[in-house]
C-alpha cells in the first residue's frame, strides 16, 4: 500500500474511533511504529488536528470533522445500487426521502466521469415490487422495536398465532430484527415460554414498550426433535420449474426427476400449518407422500373444497 492510501486509511480510522494506538495502526497496515509516527506527523503538517494522549493513543480534536471523502467507481456504483434498491422496494416515507437526499449529496462530490457512469446505470436498472407489498421502514411498530432493542426494554405484545388463531399476551426481551421470507421477524427471549422465540411483526396485534429494562442473556433455544417434521411431496414435471421459483422456505432437498418427469421434494416443518396451504396452491399437480397425517389432512381439505364448489 502506498503512503497516500495509508494516510487516507488513517483518516477513516480516526473518524470512526475515539482513541487509536500507534501499535494498532502498525499492525493494521503492516508497518513499523516508527513509520506510524512519521505518518502522524505528516497528517498534522497538512492541518489534521490530531491530539496525542500519553499511554493511550491518538484522537481527532473534539468537534473536528473530516471533509467528505471521494468515492471510487466501484464504491459509487455500490452506493447507487443500495439506494436504488431501498427507494424502489420501500414505501414512501422519511427513510426513503433520507436515502434520496443522501444520494444527491454523494452525486455532488463524485468526479464527472464516475457521475456519468452512475447516471448511465440509472437509465438501465430499476427495482420494483410485484406480488408483495413494499417494505415499510417507517412503520411505528418497527421503529418502536428498534428503540426497545437499543434501550434493552421489555416489550409487551399480543401475539396472533397462525395455526390455532389464538392471541396470547406475553412479555419479550427483544434482541434482533431480521427481514426473512418477505416479513420482519424479531428474535426475543419470551418470558412466557422461558425460551428464545421468533415473532413476525405482522402477527403482533398490539405492542407496548415498557419502562422495565433487561440484561441480554445467553440463551440456547430448546432443541426440537429432528428439527421438526419431514414432509415429502411429489410434483408433476409440468410445474417443477415454477415450484423451484416459488420454493417454500422450509425446503431441504430434491431427488432426481422420476421417469415420468415428476420430482420428489423434502421439507422440514414444525407444524403442518406451515406448509399445507402452500401445497394446496399447486392443486392436483402435487401429491403428499409423507407423513400420512398430513396426507389425510390434505385429503379432508380437498373434499371440503369439492363439497363447497359442488
């Protein structure tokens, strides 16, 4: 790494950390501490106000902010793609507006050549939501959970279970938010179940952030036998391609195509309700092979459907 790139690397580190030791910089950039001291002196000579703390390290003078750093072509492209995805796949709101404002600031500091490349990319790329609602990053429930995680506050929820249609009141210690299978999921320690659980935000009917705080605990979720129930289904060859495109999130593996063109696929679920509706959506072109209980359940549902449409 040449010296200019190294000095820029120093600036990024100083901007993001309060104190940096010379030995840490030497190890990071694979140079001697003597070279670090010379580099620090060079930065001071060009006006970067670094303060040395004896025995602790160096830091930027409080209140000083580094000027904007220019972006390379690949960096500018990555930022453009990220902002384009965010603005194209989310609902209108404060977050999307902030992302667009940030992109305008980035465009203002890009070199003309890089800006031209980004603008050319903008004309040929687009991100759209089809078949699912756009992400709502300004949803009050989503924002309150973020705040509760940061402040380590217990949250009281009324949770609507999918399979038995029951609503249970429970206190949770929220730990992490993730976007999974087209839905936001909060991982939390459930005080009712005395175990770590995952809750879909769209199944939380009511949410209250309490004043009670908690200390995050190390929890290992209880192991379920065989990680759930193994479901085996055979799909007609005419729909295998479309099944793969809209594959169920519990999918584990597929066997090689049968002589008639069909394919047998295996899934691992915790309840039949997780997958029964999805299987029924493929109509007569799917056959549940196992377990027998699910096969009977699908049969009973199909008979009721036939009776209703008679």
